[in-house]
């Protein structure tokens, strides 16, 4: 029997294209657009209404404009990655998709690339808005802005990898989405704060590393600040850039690898 | 075309499939019958490469499903019991996605999609979101999807379950038309015995994971050792006439178990008539697929 040659690359493009299209027709994209519009417009509007002057240095201006970047990335991962894998099992679309001559790896990479593209679009719009405002007010754009964008994209990759890990392991779309959100938005930061109070730098916590996205504009002179209040000693840690980049990379590689293997061998049993 | 040899599959402590061996010929419509939880769906998932058996060998179209699952997937079309296509895509977009997964050239994909949308009566609803389709329409769309790449084997898991009688009949007719139009091998799991009787060349009955019967559908309906005598007027002392045989009387029917039909039945008829019985009809009792199925699942 003559077999048709099926190109893996074309299949990857097909899965990516349709995943992206499916993201674009979901209500979540509208919610994310509204949130993005709010975080772009509101701070500027409030500053204008309250007549708050802009700082003299653009490097002090941009971090304020990018103040919601980590939240946007977490929301992007929650909305566009949190249920990507688990929905094939819970909504049983996998019964139709998996018996096709397309490898699970191709489905996985098609999905994750689509999640990255759609989240990156929102991140880029946010950055472009901050860049435009900076150029408008200062006629210049510090090169750290591009470094910050690079960190933001790397953080996006790590966070989406983490969301895919949750999505591969969990059985329900709602639980996977909620766990992704609360882990990134609450559990990691709380854990990070507890460690800081115990004088342990939480360098290995993913959300802690996100601080480098805005710290790059004004790196702190000291990475550890010791404070004494009412007899209690507190520590404030600032992440190291190299360590944070390596931690983000490690999160991205490890979570993507584990979730890929989990997805590859996960059987449809229901 | 489909070959299973001593296939076993266990989920935890439960054996879903126990040593199933089966061969389905090219162009054949094979009905896989059994009660709920018997192992029908698991067998279909093993053939469609969704599940790996714990033991045994599976081949589809001469290709090992264990060694080359992707190659097997190229020649099969699968209709799962619960049809779940992408609800936020239109019917046409769903078909286009799967056509592209198969790398069908654009012109071929468009032609096939148009052809199958028409064949399955979905042409007018092709631009509607699948989430707005009725169950029957989703089933028809899923059948169209399963047929898009001209598979040589079609695996249908409960194709009419959950459908209203008229939609079930519609789907049944579509399967019949498909089997007549294309020389396609159809492996059909169902507990709708009438459907199996009408559609299938052969049937297999699976119970508790074990395949207990494989037979040609036309041979399943066999004469039994019983004869039915329909009477208008009972004979005098009919108890004495019939005492040698095991019998029961249900309304105006005498159901009699005989050993030698040709010798015993004429004698009984003669005795009954001589004793005043008015006989309307005499015929051997046939065992239907339903009788066979019930006998088999009750352990007969």
C-alpha cells in the first residue's frame, strides 16, 4: 500500500495556526484586551488628572509604565496556556485528535507556540505603549528597555512552561486554570516573602526572578537590604540578573520537558 | 484488515480486555456487541492506537499498531462514542483542520470537504459553530471528519447511542451508504442489536473482556430444537398426547421441544388433529440475534 508523505513541519504549522485561531475566537481574548487597555490607559490618566510630574530620567519613568508586566504575563499564561492540554482530555476532543497521524510532540509544540504567540502579542503591545510614551516625553529610549523586553519574553516562556506542566498533570480545565493562576499570583509570592523574612533569598522562586524585568532600569546598589523595625529584623532581597535568567531558563526547560513527556504518555482512559 | 492476537488490557485491577483474538476481513462490516463495560470501547481504542495493550499483537491493514501507530492512523477513521469536535470552530473549519493534519493538498481538501458536507447533509450549516449543532449533526460531522482522508478502515464506537430514533436511523443509513459506496472495512461497536443485524456481515460478542462468540450474522438466526404449533381449538386429552415431550402453552401457541423435527412433528400433528384440535400454523422456532445475545450474556 502506498503511504502518503505527511510533513511534520506542516502539521506543526497547522496545529499552531488553528490553536491560535481558537484562542482568538474565545471570550478570554476580549477580557485580556480590556485588562491590557486598562493597564495602559489608567496610570497615565490618573497621573494627568492628579497633575503628577514625570521624573527627569526616562529610566525612572519606564518601570512605572511597565508596572503591571508580571501580572499581564501571569494572566496570559492562565488564559492561554492553563487549560491547553487538559481540555483535550476533559472535553474529550483528544478522542478525535489523537487517532490522527500526528505525533503528540507536534500537537504539544503547536499548542505551546500558539500560547506563546498570543501572550507575546499582549506583552508587545504593552511594551510598545511604554516605548511610545517614553519617546513622546523624553525623545529617547534607553537601551535597557530592550533588555527588559528580553527578560519579559524569557519570563513568559518560563511561566507558560509552568502552566503547561499544570495543564498536563491536572484532570480538569477549571482546576488547572485556577491552580496556575493562584500558584503564580499568590502561592509563589507568599512563599517568596516568607523566605525573605527568614533571611533566605528566594532566588529559585520563579515569580521572584520577574523583578529583574523592571530592576534592569535602575539596578540596586545592594542586593540585600537589612531593616530593623520595633526590634524585628527584616530583609529585602533584590534578584541577581544572571541567576534569575538561569532560573527562568531552567524553569522553561524543565517544565516543558516534563509536561511534554507527561502529555506524550498520558492515556485517554475515561 | 484488522487482526488482534491474544490482546490483554488492564486498568488497575480490572481486566478490560482478556485475550481477545479476532480477524476482520477487508470490506467487511463487523459488529462488536456486548453489554456496558464489556470491553468494546477499550478494544476500539486499542485498534485505533489510543491505548497500548498490555499483551498481545494488533495489526491494521498489515501494519503493526504497536510498532507503527502513526502509519495505522493514516488508514483509519475513528468515530468515538462521545463526539467532541472543537465547538468554537465552525463545521467547515473543523473539517479543514483535520484535512490539514493529514496534509491533504488544498484543492483535494476543499473538494472532499464540499463532497462530505453534502453527503452528510451539512452543507447549509457549514458556517455555524459546532457548539450550536444538534447531537445528530455533530455525529454526522464526526463521520464526515472520519472519512475525509479516505480511510480503509472505519472504527465506529456506538454510532447511534444517545440519538433519537429518527436520527439514529439517519446515521445508520449513512453508514450503510458508506459501506456500499466505498470498499471500506467497518468495525462497529454497539449494543443496538437491530442495527447490528441490519448492517453487519459478522458479529462478535464480548463479555467481561472476553470474546465469547464470532459468527456470520445470517447464521446467527438458526432453527432451534423447538416447534411452535398455533391452534384455534385445543385437542381432547392433549396432555396425554404431549406428555412425552417438554412443552409449554402460551395463549394459543404450543411450544414443543423435539429431537427429530421430521419424524416427531407430523406424528404429533396427526394425534392432535385426530383428537379434535384445530391447527392454524406449524413452524420451527428461530433463534434471533437477540435470543443468541441474551443466551450468551447469561452464560449459555
